[in-house]
C-alpha cells in the first residue's frame, strides 16, 4: 500500500526571477504554477525583488486590497512590500519586496549568518550583496506573514531557488523552525565556474574539491551560501542527474530529490493560430535577412538558430558557430541556410538603417547590402564581443552569393523590441531547426521549448535535457526522433562540430514529408515533459521536507 504524502497548506517560492524575466528559472516558475495550484490549491505565493526605480513591471499586477492588514503590520516592521498577481497562467499571488533598506544592516546580517550557519561572506563581490539582501528580506517577509496569520499548525513550505535565495531559507530555519525549507540549485556555482574557465569538468569531477576550487576561482562566498543551504534545509534538490553528480562532489551533499523541468501546453498556439503564427514569424525572419543583405532569401531556405544566455562556451555558442563554419566550407548545394544567433548581449540600440528598411514593406529587394549585414544592433565594446569577433574571424559577410548566412540578434525579443515586436516563442516558431550544443547545461529549457513548438532540435549528452531524452526513449537519440543527442565529452569538440554539420546536411536533404514526420515526433516527445508528469517530483520533495521538519521540531 502506497504511503500517503504530506501536502503543504502554504507554499512560498522565492526567486530573483519572480516577475523578473531573466533566464531559465523564470520559465520553471511561470510554467509550473498552474499545475502546482491544481495539486495544493491557491495558497501559492511567489516572492521576488521590487525594482521601484525601473520602468513599470508589466508582469506584476498590484492589488492594494490584498492582505491589507498584514501589509500594514509588515510596514510597521520595516518591510516595504507590494502585493498583487503574477501575470502568468494561474495568476498566483506575488509579493515584491524592497530589499534596499537592509544594506544598512549588511555586516550584522553576514556576521549572524557566519555564527549560525558558517556562511562565509568575507569574499563577497559583484551581485552577492544584492542577492543576499533580497534573500534576507524575503525570509523576513515570510516570517512576518507566518506569525501574523498564525500558521504554526499549518504545513508550510519555503522553497528557495539558487544560491541567491539561500540566505532566506537559512534565516527561516532559525527564526521559523516550523516552516519546512526546500533549496533547489539549478546549477552549482563551482561547476559553472570550472566549465566557464575552460577547465575540464567531467573527466576530473571526482578529483575536484569544492572549497578549494571556490578559492581558486574567487567564488568563495557564493559557494559558501550554496553549500550551507544544501546542508541545512529540510530537502535539497536539483534539476537533473548531471547536476546531482556535481552536488555530491562539489557541495559534498547528496540531493534528496531531482526535480526535472517541465513545460506547459498553454504557451503553444493550436490549429489555424499555430499555422498563421508560424508563417508570419518565418516571414519576419526572412524579411530581416532581406533588410540586412539587400535581397530576399529563397522561400525554402533552411532557418536554424541558437538562443539563450550569453555563455560562449557553456551554452555551446562557440561550437554552434564552428559547426556553421564547417558547413560553409563543405556545403556545395544551392539551398540557402540562414543561421540565427539570438543571444542577448551588451547592446546599445537597434540599428536605425535596419528599422528604416523594415518599414519598406513593399520593397522586394534593395540596391545593396547594409554595412555589417550580419548584426542587428550596435554593441558596447564591439571589439570584445566573442560572437561578433568570431563572425569577423570567419569572414562572414552575407554576400548575395553566399549560400550560408549568419545573423546575430543581440537583444531580448519581446513585443517592444523594435525589430520584430513579437515575443521569443512566436519568433522561435519561424525556425526549421534549433541547435543547443551545450557543454555545461544542468537542464536545458531551450531545446525543450523548441520541440514543444514542433521544432526538431540538437542537444548534447552533457545537458540534463539530453540525458532525459535518452532515458525517455531508452536509447541514443538522432534527429529522426525529433531530438538529436550528440555525445559530448571534455575532449571531442571537433568531432561534435562535425556531427552537428552532418546533422544540418542530413536535414537539408529531407523532403517536406520527412520533415513533417520529424516535427510531429519532436512535439510528441515534448508531451512526456509536461508539468502534469513532472509536478509529482515537487510533491514528493515537499513530503520529504515536511517529514524532516516534523522530526526536527518534535520537541519544540
């Protein structure tokens, strides 16, 4: 007989990316919310940073009537919060907290964290202070809410995401011991740093010492808060078996539960809307190529792309560009290939000459290409940009006669980007194939999003998503499955580049019926990664946390 799981009455999830679209954690939170609410009810609260000095947050809808009595009490305790709803499926409660006032107490906060939990903040720099003050403020917010509403006899979870929120979890461990704490590291600080500093992570993983490497790579404080959070919370989790192996070695702590990242079908249009969006997005991408190069590409051009955070090595951007270069050197066919690099960089502004050409919607072609017909924006410190430098190194000029063209879009795509004025998902639908050859990728949302929108993708065995695909299929995966998982190690870079090039060539050789069949397989595989399947892992993690909390507080 299956043991009945403990279900929380209240969940507080804390993340820097609540109502703040920065990276993959935003996708994790915003897509799992509705499914989680169906399991535990509406008492799901998200706590995020309040950036009052920035432009209006369109993701947050404030409601000054919500929890009015507690808000007044919180204000009297020195907590400045705004309460409302996060504009995502499920419209959960969102509490944005102003963490700036806690800077005055920073030294005292860090001292107490050292005394209570051995957190070393002495070597803090960069975003450590900002994240820690937010995390501490988030813990104070939950403490205030917990005692105001007398939740001592309720099953309450505080779920902290990434090292940026670990301090809040530790604060609550001391101040509100009857709250069960969960900590999820989506990528270890040390693992990401080792990989980003061109050190071999996988061949020598078991030989690394986390504390020693933190000192060598100058990330002692981030590593410390991450490590201590992992050791002190009631349930320590990560997103894949890849990262679980890192945690065991670098944080010296086994994870209690792996929480794979899912997706939700509500983000995907259907029927005629899907077909129309796909056609319109493809048209916009082709029109951009025309504006840059002066000539419309062929309608049957193969549009491929990479997107995500600007981590040149970790995300495999280097490998993507090198694969395209190999394709340029070997491809002798006449079908055009347009490789998009949609990676937000340090962009100044969109190029005015591109905007002007995009407005000439009736033009079938232009007299000449624009200067630098391979980039859409002006950049700060262009000479230091790795992508732009690589394009110049390879002599990318996007001449009319070039069969293979590369377009660098160094900006976030949303409805106000001035380039397409569409969100990322809509533009994604205009592609034929995506490539994410990551070296360090705890999960890999971009390839999952790709197949969810019916677009076949290429990933690697070093990505958590890639390993999940092979597990779901029970074997290795090729592009005919909708996802190609290329075996990548510390030492086979050139081999992987060749395999990516060959995959593109193979896809080029397919007819429409073959591609349609692969697109259907890609989407079908994505249905196995829906939150309705993966949310159970969260429920089990909360059960572990609540069980450990009950045992820990039995004598309180």
